[in-house]
DNA sequence: ATTTATGCAAATCGTTTGCAAACCT
DNA sequence: AGGTTTGCAAACGATTTGCATAAAT
């Protein structure tokens, strides 16, 4: 656990360094908060989990972390953009259950097999439209357990 | 074509009436603009296609139309929410190609077969999470033909 | 020592809302 | 007439930015 965390920090530091960015205490704190989360978090979620984080710096650092590919922005439809660690770092391709009622978001996965079939179909679509795909996004939108 | 348009207007009128809402000229104009579009439109897109539409009324009417299930909000990640006719009205289940670079959004479809396999898998996920699904959302995010 | 990050306060911008006039039935 | 919709202008709220200070290398 400590091992994984320090490995993660090493990777993040490397990625930041590649773009001449420093791995400061605040940035480390953001990564720690996101790492501990069960799904993508809003800014308020994030600030609520570490009292030392300032709003504007959090936004700025999340932007930097997103730019170097460490953090991924998640737009669900309500205001409040959410943030999660990039799949490249977690090694965990996943999707989201988005609750229309309370706005909560949690993760789920499909079988590797279905994911591959899907990927092939999407590759075909992209090729046909001369579209260069960065990633796909698959969400379920509805009402969560707590809200029904 | 005129037939389809008037059929559409009839359906919309019915749905509005069900919630004691009137089908005014502005609302008709919005439906016409969305009907003619090749993908979901931003407010600016919409206002640009009909000079008589006022900003605040457009927002309000889109909200009403969304509430009665005629219009669907599409959040792509940049600011600028987009709007499209609900699939229930177009009878055309589709997905989106989202360009990270210029923000454009266009539609695509999967085969009926894959769509069904996917639906089954998603139903299983939802059942396992006690999640009541309203709809799913599958997008390709990347760079469009014009931007590459 | 020099460059970069921080955090407060102010600015920005998409969207929403108050309200008086115009509209529909 | 009675209630709804409209559209301007003002308000709102999430996010961004200016700037002087603190931190990192």
C-alpha cells in the first residue's frame, strides 16, 4: 500500500518533470486525495478532504496534472466537473454510474471481452469518420441505490 | 418531409399539453432548428440559426422541452451544453464523436447487434449495483477530421 | 538568486432569474 | 380578464486570472 503510493508518486514526478513541472506538496496532496477516492471527485469533495488545499491552487494544479496526463477530467452533466487519476496510472479501465438525482458518480467495469468487442467496433467507426480517437466514454445515467 | 415535420410537431404538442404547457412559436422554432441539425447544438448555434430567438427564452424553453422529454441535454466536457431532440422522438439511438480540439460533436451509430449485447451487459451491471438506468451514453473523444 | 507555486480577491462567462410588457385562450 | 410567455437587464456560481508573497531548486 505504501509501496503502491510511493510508486505512484514516482511516476507522477517523472511525468511532471518531463514538462518541467515541480511535484509540490499541494500536487502530492491532490494525488493522494484522488488515489483514496472510490470515484471521480468534485472540487468541493477534494477541498473537503484536505483542509490545506486552496481553491484556486487546486484548480491550477489539477489543470497541470491533467496536462501531463496524471489526472482526468470527468464531465457528468451537472455543473461541478469531477477529477480522477488517469487510467494510465491506475491501470484500471472503467466506466461511470451517474446519478441524475444526487449527482454521485461511481465506477464499474465491463468484461475484458466485451470491452474488446466494443473497442473494435469503435475503431471501425472512427476510421470511417477520419476521427482520431483518444479514448471512449461509456456511462450509465439514472438513479442510484440511495436515491430510488 | 413536411409530413414528418408536422408529425413531430403534433407529438411535441401532445407532450407539452400533458404537462399543461403551450406550444408557442418560439418552442416550435427551437424544435425546427434542432430537427435540422446534424448533431447536438450549443445555445450559440441555436441562436445563430434563428434571429428571432432570445437567449433567456431559449434557455427557458429548452428547459421546458427537456422536462417533457422532447429535448435532451448533452454535456461534452467543454463548457457550452448542447441540445438535441430526444431519441424517443427521432427514433434514432445514436452516440457522439466529440472533438477535443474544436468542440464539434457529430452522431454515429453502432450495429443493432452490438447495441443489444452492450445493453444486456449494462443491465447486468445496473442490477448488481441497485441502479435504475435511464439511459446510457457512449462517446468517442478525440480529434475530428477537420482538426487533425 | 531566480524561477515557479501559492492564495487571496477580483474578473469571467455560461446560465438563471426578476420583472414589466406582450401574448394566448 | 387571467394566466403564461417573452426579453431585457441584473444576479448567480463555477472556474479562471492578476498580483504580491512564499516556496522550491
